[in-house]
C-alpha cells in the first residue's frame, strides 16, 4: 500500500501518539518505522486516518522524539509476529520475542497480529468438557472447548493463584494435543515472578507459551500483548490441529491502557472515561475463541479481570459479560473465611455447560447434581440469613440439614488447596457427600436411579 517514502518531521506529539501530515496511501494498522534524531529506531502503527494527517501509536513511547528531526517510513503491512510450536515452553514479550535467555525461534512463519475475520457460518458450536481440576468450576460452571468464560475478581483477591492453578492443571480427557497460552498484561514484577516460578517448578511451562507485559512497560504495548498471544493460538489451533486454552490476565489493565490511548487522541470519552469503542475492541479479542467447521483444533478463553471497587456493573465486567458465555465470580466474603478458591456459585454460571457435560464427557448424573447443588445452596443462604434473626436453636430439623449441607459444601467442595488437582469423578463424589446430608425427598432435581446409585445413607 505505501510507497516506502521517508517523511521528515511530525506535526505534534501527545503521549504515545505522533501526528504526521500530508501522508498518502497508508492503511489502518499499518506498521511504521520511526527514527529519532539520535538514530534510534522504534516501531509504531497507524491507529487513525484523518483527511490530511494520520495518527501513529509509538510502541516504545515518544520520549526523546523531536517534531522537526523525527523521520517516519510506512511499511505497507500490519505488525506480524513469528509463530511456531517452538514457542511452547518459552517466555516472550509483547512482540513475541523471547525474553527467557534462550535462543530465538527457527521459523520464518509470520502472521498478522489482528488475525483473520471468521465467517460466522463457519463456526462450530462449542462442545466437550475441559477439566480444570477446580471442583467449583468443573462441577458447577463447566468449561467447554471453544467457549469464552471470564473470571470476575477484585483487587487483592486470589485470582493470580487461581489462574496459575488452572494453567498447571487444565486438561482434556480425550488424549488429543492440548496447549496453554498465558497472556499477562500490566503485571507487577512480583506477580510475574510468581507465575514464572509456579510454571517452571511444576514443569507446566513445557506446555505453556507465556507472553509477559509488565506494569513498567509502555502502556501501548499492553494493547499488543493479547493480540500477539491469540495469533499464536490461532496458528496452533487451526494449522496444527491442537486444542488451546488461552488465559489472559488482567483485562482491566488492558482497558486502562486503552483509556490512556483514547485520552492521548483527545477522543470524546464514554462511561467512566473509557472510549466508546471499548465494546468492539474487547470483542475483537474475545471473538477470536471458538471452533471452525473442518478444523480439528479449538481455542478456549479464560480472561481474568479485577472489578474496580468490586463493582460488577463497571463498564469492563459489564461489556465482558455481554460478549462472553458466562462468568466465574470471586467473593471477598469467602476469601475472608479462608476459602480458596473463593468462587461464589450463586452469581457464577457457564451458559454452555449443558453441551459439554453428560454421560459421554463427564458422568450421567453431572447435570442434575449441579442443578440440585445450586438449589440447595440458595436454600442454605436463606437459612443462614434466618439464623442471624432467630438463632440456630430456633431452626427446624429441615433447616438444620440445609445449614449442615452449606457448611460442608463450602468447606469441602468449594474449598480446596491451591495444589489440589481433582478429577471430575472426585469432584462429583464430594458433591454427593454434601447432598447426602439432606433427606432424599429434598433432592427433587435428581432422578431416583441416581439417588439409589450415589446417595450415601450413612455419611
């Protein structure tokens, strides 16, 4: 598209943005070489095309740039990154370059980081269970291949530990190729060290491609990081026939970078100062998950975000909820009770769960057990509220059964060690132990033959 001409001087510099005037024949997202007056070379991309000028986002920041001496050259193609199976077991930066001290990859394969648009008709419905080893997810908000299932957390909650545990433990039960891509955006150095240590000590790193963006990296690189990771995911899934789980943390840091970029462009802000196009921008990430007719592989996403002030109506979780198929919500109240992971099942759900579980994927009683657990836990919460008014002594025998059930459920099924990897069979066994604290006539969501087979009469 571009002529390859070099332009001298820029019209203005604002934050990470430079404005270049009188440029012709350039395209949106086109890669730009930027040369400083000292001869240093930086990269940028076209993010806005105006009638007589273009706005370029400088990845390494604009510090040291001169409006008169800066030189730019448009390359005629978007940013591309190498893709290879050699990237598994490696730690990379926002540009897909290795930062773990080992050699570069021996590959000439490169892909556009923006991916390729999929025809919705080509999409295949997500099916088949992915086991995370976390009971409250596997039993009650099951993850399905090709799904987008976010984790809604809050500042200070144990979402990092949960993310690391899922990366270490996740597996599919069919024995097919299964890889994990871990995308970290705006992490503090101690959190980055925690993830590295967790994956390396357990050997999980061999199956993981880790893309790392730190809090002190330029915010504009944060916008690249998930796109680079998802580009590798698409290569592994659709060209190498692998099933890929993409864990992204923290989407809130990504959106803050988006807001900062929008402010630099002096765009009219929308809700809470975020740009009005944040919905479509998030969708451009989330919709890169899925399955395609005729392709054996799949991409499943688990984005993790911290809700500012634990507000689930905040624009970031709100828009994420519209695009994705459910959510896993972490509870500060459970965290205070030292329950890990502090997953609050009342507000957590997986909308595609019914299509990924059952006799062929997990077990015949899974769906009805999950339904009964939700109903019984709701009743437990009602009884717990009643106890604060009349005390436990004033409860009837049936309410006391529900109180025992709820306490057992939280202590044994929801709560588990951060190194404990439970199979779905072990999880369902604990679920039946909890349900067996209730009389059989309370188990109205479960078929009699399942009660006869799994109910523990003398728990």
